[in-house]
C-alpha cells in the first residue's frame, strides 16, 4: 500500500481529530460548576424563610423565596425543611427595587427599562449565630416598554422573575463555594 501526499493528509487529519477528542475528554474530568461545594459548618438541612419586602412591589418576596427554595431543592446537596428541624436558617430582606429608562424614542418616551433588585441575606445556625451574611446583593434585568400600561407591567413582572432566578442561582453558588 502506497500513500500519496493527499492520502497521508487524510490519515493525519483523522488522527488529529481523535487526539483532540481524547484530549477534551481527559481535560474535562476536573471541571465542575461554581457552587459545587457544600454549605459551611457541615449543614445538611436548611430552612428558607419568607423574605421581608421593604419595597412597594407586591409579591416580589414570594418570587425570590420560591426561587431560592427551588435552587436548593434542585441541587439536592441539602434538605430544605422547616425552621424547627433545620441546621441553618436563611433569611432575607428585599431592600429596594428600582427601575430606570435605558433607551428612548423621544424626549419623554422610553423603549426599554431596567429593573434592579437589592437584597440582604443572613444564614444563621439554630441558636441564631450568624454563619454568613451579605448586604446589597443586586442584579438587574432589562424589559421592553409596551404601548399599554398593562403590557409594560407584564414585561416588568417577567423581568423580575428572570432576575429572581438568576439571583437565586448566584446566592446558592455564593453559599456553597468551597474555599
């Protein structure tokens, strides 16, 4: 069997792809997502209490609390339970919610707005001792301004829900990061 220059190129190309594929499998073995650790102090169960809402936005505390519970449940690293049986209790306060225009069609008309949430969190043990706390955790999300007030409010609610999911994921990762 005689290889031509063109034939040897295809053989080399075939082996190169095999080496690249093998290398990607081997290098991916140590990869893990942020927040892949465990909660501090050997916590195996947690209670996520209803957040306090200090804003004028009705229901935002329910959205955030539910998204946090979902995030802990989804990762199955800790049992979400009531405060009477939990190793730790996560409490929080929705300190502020603000919105501002980010693009305009005219002097008094906006196309798009941005909603921003700021939260304070505290993770305590059964006796009330503070394990971790964080102030002014914030995030923002843009939404379109509709031609109707109802449409704009609906878009804002969707943006708040999207933002809440992202904040819950961020909070979970911050609490479970291994140093």
